[in-house]
C-alpha cells in the first residue's frame, strides 16, 4: 500500500498548478486542451510512440476541475462525456 501522505502530486486547477497529497484522477495534454482517464489506450499509445510529449502532460483532481481549466473530454476514453460536450458546444 502506498502512503500518499509522503508524496506530493502536481495538479492543475483553475488558478494554476498546486501540490496535493492525493494523486490526480485524470490526465490531460496542455497543448491540445483535452483530458481523459489515466489508462486511456489512445493517450498511452501516443506516449509510447513519442507522439504525445510527456512535458505537456497535466493532471487533474476530477472532471469538474479539468472543465474549469478549459479542457474538453477525450473522445476515446470518455465517449459519453465527449458526445455531451460536442452537442453543447
């Protein structure tokens, strides 16, 4: 079991980056302004192939925070959320 009290995670919030003892639940790409699950197969494939530069990777506490930062849901791993975003946009 990992003791999160000893670790600090750099998360992005509406007011900028901050440190948290809890890891983010979602990841994103700061250039594309997209967020998704940490296990998104598309994002992991892009990272593995060097097409998704890890220096642009950001992490969020939750979907509400990602949206408040101006990010949209991933069309691959968050299909329902993406469809809703697409219809409302």
